[in-house]
C-alpha cells in the first residue's frame, strides 16, 4: 500500500492542539516518503474547526467537542486529504459500488430483513453481504462477483418468496 497514513500515536499528539486550539504539524507517512501536514484549530463551546494544508491541497473539518470518536475521525480525514480523496466531495468508486449493491440486494429481501454490504479481499468475489432479520438473527451470508450475482445468491439462500432484481412475479 502506497497511501499516506497517520500513525495513531501522532493523532494522540494532536489531541492537545484539538482541545486547546492553535497550530500543529503532523507528519504523513508512506513507505517511500513522509510529508508534513499543517493543521490550524479554532474552537468554540461546541465544536473544533480545523483547517489542514498538505502541499497545494487545503481542506477543513468541523468536529463536535463531546464526540468520543473525534480523534479517529480526525485521522481518517487527514489520511483522505493527503491521499487526494477528501477535497472532491464526490463519493469514491468503491462507495458507489457498495450503494448500488445495497440497492440491488435490498430488492430481493423479504420484509423485515436487513442487508449489510461490504467489499471483500477476494478479487474474484469482491462483494459480500450478511442478511439479518428484524431480531438481528443471521439469515444469509454470501460473496458475489457483482451486485446482480450477490443479489441472486442471497435470494436463493433466503428461499422462495421474492423474484430476482428487476423481475416481476
């Protein structure tokens, strides 16, 4: 992987700047190099307002003061900005594929069932789904080659009652 990352200990060092405001420099690392990101924080009673600059790229982020996950959100944002994904405002191709797969699988689910769609690490079957009923009981799990394949496998595992995606009864 050649993407920039922020080590967790660096994020923990940013905590004081986040809580008190001011400026900080965070080293972004990837295997072949490291580059500094400059961060400025302004606080009010409820939020932290951050401005981050990474070379020619500048982005901003607002975090809630009481949010216990704000440090992980900060790390995710800094990595996305450094890797060129945060400033576009557009969903990634992976996010679009997941949303489309979700819609496709939802089309074959019986009422009261919920599908959770993920990307797998298997190139031959890149999409995965886990389906639960309203009580949270596992009803089906599968991987597929594409969204239509995944929906068909889930439909078959759940049994008769719904037609495939785009088909009429």
